[in-house]
C-alpha cells in the first residue's frame, strides 16, 4: 500500500501521546545507501525536467531583458523582430525582477531569433558600471562602514594596542560575483484560462512563486497551481522566480494556450541573481606559543536579503545584522581568547542571491586562508594548529584528525606535489578537506581530495557522499576560474566558453569518510563547497609560494 492509500484511515486514528522512534539498531533502510529511484529517468533522458514540458496546442517563447539590471528601454525598434516567421507577439515586461520584452512564437528558434533582432536603447545602470568601480564600493565599506559583530570575544583593542610588530599579521581578500550556470537554462511553462493560472517550472520556491504571481496577475493564490518539475541544476538560482513570472505574464497574452518560455544560455548567464562579490580584511596577533591570541575579521558585501526583498516586496523593512555576510567566519569552532568577526553592508545594487553555501562560499575562503597564513608565520603545522584551536570542540577536532589520517598528512610528498587543508562548520555539519595538487607542464592539476564530514546521523551515506563530491567540485570550479565581471553596466560573460566549470578530465580522485559524532543532524547539499575553496588556495601556496588572496586563482596561476 502507498501512504496515500492509508491517509483516510490514518486520519481517524488518535495521535498517540508517546510514539518512540525505532532504534537505529533495528533500521532496515535508514543508514544504508539506497538505489536512486530517479536514476533510470535521468540516464535515459526521460522528459522529467521543466524544459521537457510539452502540452497540447503549446506555444513557445523567450525573453530579452535589459542588459543593465533595473534599467528600462528609452526606445525600442521591434519591427525586424516582429517580421520573423513564427513570431506571434512581442510583449513589454516591467516587473520587480527586471524590464524588457517577452516574445511569443510558434517555436523556440523563432523566438530566439526575434530576441536577437530587437534593437533597444537602454537607460544607464544605477550601480557603478565596471567591476573595478564596484569592488571599490565594497572595499570602502570594509574600511569605513562600522558593521556589526556577530562574534566579539575578549578585548581586542587592548591586545592589539601593545602588540610587538613581529607578532602581527594582516591580509585582505577578495572574491568576485558568480553565476549559478545551471545546465538547464531558466525556463517555465504557463497557462492562463478563465482567471486561473497553472505553472510548470523547475523551481525551489513554489509558495513564493504562487504568491508573486498572484500579486502581478491580481488573482487569488487559490487560483494558481504550481507544478514543480525536476531541476536541471538549482544551486539557489531557482529560489528566484523571475523566469516563471515572465511565463505567467506571457500566458495572459495567448488566449488560453499554454506557452513555454525558454531562456538562451546567454540570457541566463547575464541575468542571474549572483553570488555576492565580497572583501575580507583580517588581522591577528600571534602569541609566544605560535597560536593566535587575537583575531579580527571584517567582511563586506552587498546585502543578499535586501536584494531578495527588492525583487518581491520592496516595502518590507529590513533592520539588524545580516548573518549571510559573515557566516563562515564568525561561527567557526575555534577558541581564540580575543576574537571578533563583523560584517559590513556595501551599497551596491547588482542583484545577488543564494549560491550553493551562500555566505560560507566566500567567508570560509577568507577565514581559512588567513588561518593558514597564521600557521605559516608561526611555523606550526596547519592541521596541528587547527586541532589546538578546536580543543573546546571535540567533534571538530575528530573531523580534523580523521581527514589527516585519511590523507596520511605529514608524510613526505614527491617533488612537484603539495597539499592544503581547510575546515568549515556549515549548515550544521562539520567538514574538513585536504587537497593534493601537482605542478605539470600544462599547469596545476588537482589530484586528490580527502573529505571527512560529521553530519550527526547519516540517513543515506550514498547520497551524502555524492553531495560532498559535487559540492567540492562546485567550489573548486569557482576557485579555479569562475568570475562575473561588468563593463558599461553589463555582464561580460555569456556562456560556458567564458564561465566554465571543472570538466571530467580535471576532476580529482575523492576519498570520503562520514562520521556521526555530532549531537544534531546536519545538512549535506552545501557543505562540500566551503572548505574546498581555501584548501585549494592553501595548496597552491604550498606548491608555488604564491599567496593568492583574490579569486579566481587562475588570475595568477595556470591550471591544467
């Protein structure tokens, strides 16, 4: 019997006051890797993704949004686009997520060609037009904004005031904006009939999509049905609703026929809600033992929450500190007597959103690379130093011990090889990674990655392993060569030729160990990302002697 077949009867049974969980020793399924029920559909190319939706009498379309976020068309010539065979209608779009044009056609190719043929004069960007000017805004915030401290232990000013010069260490780090670059471009299908809207979309937020659609179309949420398909990559991009909202708006123009809106790859890359660019300024005083007795970090980036709210309900007031800016630095299991980490909000309105591991994706890079610099200056092994700083957190210390044991850390390496290590507590899980790289004639190659992760309770070790590997690859991809840059207010990257991920031939061997010592169960989908980025940067330093504090690393070294 399925659960659904039991519901009517179950609803008549009183809820017991005491329903003890079955002990793990009696589990038959949990705790063991299970075969994926979706595997056959995925490997055989079954029509399960949003881009596969096919309905009777369906129309097709795409969008051409302003290349500068929030700007509008001063003027537009739609005549050439309207003459392309198959084009039915071109609809102006003005929404909280962007402004531009929607094209409705009998087929996707005609819609794409029409989008190319639209000639428009767009207003200037409201934000600094190029990347260097944008980073200058973030750097200024890191220096001048008072920020807020979500961790402030001890008496930092006093300890730094009388510190000998040779005990001090300072460093500044930077990361760029990043796109999600999902393999399945943004798409959605919508149908509007008799005042009722139905959407088929690969989305992560059906309730928000339903809410936003009701506002824009001025209909009741009860009259909106959301069908969530499989996602051909999400990573936080499909926490947005722009692509589905545009489909809903165009569905009003089709006389009841369903319309599938598919974005070009170029539209996708240039119209994302990006991982925020960020700057981290760190300083430390090193004690006689070689351990830091004081550490201060200040991280600046645009506000993710304010950007998100602007795209849904701008009237919502937001006050108080935003943890996304400094998570990954203020909340780590290190005991340092004088320890302050603060976040500062940069006034920059390039749209930003959730990107796999959110703030941990950059703050962990800042924090863990800086700890590596402290270890190098002190002459202490970086694994040993972390273990000493984790003395009050046995779960973290055990994770470090495990990853070092797995990798045989400390054993002599062949010439031309080096290793880096990093740790991050994120989403309730404790993760350490060691990365081994080698210098080759073609460039640096990532050879091996060891990951020890304590998730409290591993309900499916197979899925956990897959998520840890995919998260590490996601993080390594960004560290090696990804960045979104701006010129004239427009995103310069447009496709995989200039915003690529690691390819199969570049991927290392992975060695995974899953621990279950933590009291609470943690997450899995994002936790492989944060340590991968600093572990690689630390390995690059160990190999080349170059301390690269600005990502991507390919700015200064070549990768095979």
